[in-house]
């Protein structure tokens, strides 16, 4: 498969993502600069984490208007697979490719630590092939990671299976005590109604290499690859 990783001014997890996709998952990867208008015939687009445009105004708000986003939106609306992590998730919400919004953490602090997340959706690419009921240890690093959507949107997402992950403890128990940012219903990741656009706040690319002593993130990438290859 051919992945395109979008790089914005302020992206700082782009090379982490490229390394995992290319060296760990053994996929073809091209770098897409934010001013590009050609997606180079990729099979999937990835928006990495970081601080696009310095998070001015609010996270993802300016990056959403980068020239390449017009092509990413078109690609997604035509059924192309798009995956955003942390700042990438924020950008996808700003672009209305994903429901809801990411707000300041309840603590009003930047949270950087390992957390546990429990797969929720049984049919979305990042979760379809994950072991059921197993909590995954994945790092977070964000100041605006509090997911919010209104009650009607949340109800629809639950019915459709659009909730990817929820924050939990090591045993998979979901509670407010283990919610690192105040996200509604402990939500850590979501997808769109067509199941081709995905976003999550935790960083699976930071937990996908044996050298790091944690490969739970590898399982997420593996699930996505299997799912997307079946659809192409």
C-alpha cells in the first residue's frame, strides 16, 4: 500500500509516523507538504501529530485551510481512507470530516503520559482486528484533547459503531478516574459514518517498535492495513 503523510508547519510527529509505516509496517510512504495539491495516487492519507501553525486560534483551525486539505477532503468524500493522530484528529474535526470537536483538557495542562484505551467499534479499520476486551497502552501528548459532541451526535455514533476507543485502566475498566482530559464518555477516537476517516488522540506510532518496549500501537496499524487491503 502507498501512504501519504501530510506535513504542516509545526508538525513534529511526521517522521515518527513515516518511520513506523515504512520501516515497521513495510509500506510505501510519500511525504505530502501542506502546500501540495497532488496526493500522488496514495491509497491512504495520514495527518500526524504536532502543533500545526503553532496551534494559533485553536488546534487544527488554520491547518484545515492549507491547500492540501482541499484534496484530502475530496479524497475522503470519494471514499479514500484518512487517518489523523492527535493534531491530525483535531484538523479532521475542524475540516468537518469527523464529528465533534477537541477542547482544552479539563486540567488546563498539557498531558504527556502513557494511558490505556479499550477498542469499542468492532467494524472500523483501526479496531476491526484487535483482540476484544484487551486494553492497549498508548501514549498521549496534548493540551486540547477533550473530545466533545452533543447528545444527539453521540447517540448516533454509538448506534453506528463510530466510537473507536475509550480511555480505561489497565484491566479495561472505563471510569472518569482514568479519563486524562475530560473527554465525553471517555472517548479517545472516532470515525465518520462511512468508516473511511479515523481520528484518535493517543499516539500509536509511539508504541509500535520493539526498541520502545511497547508494541500495542503496532496492533492498531496492523488492523488498519488488513482492513484497507481488503477494501482496495
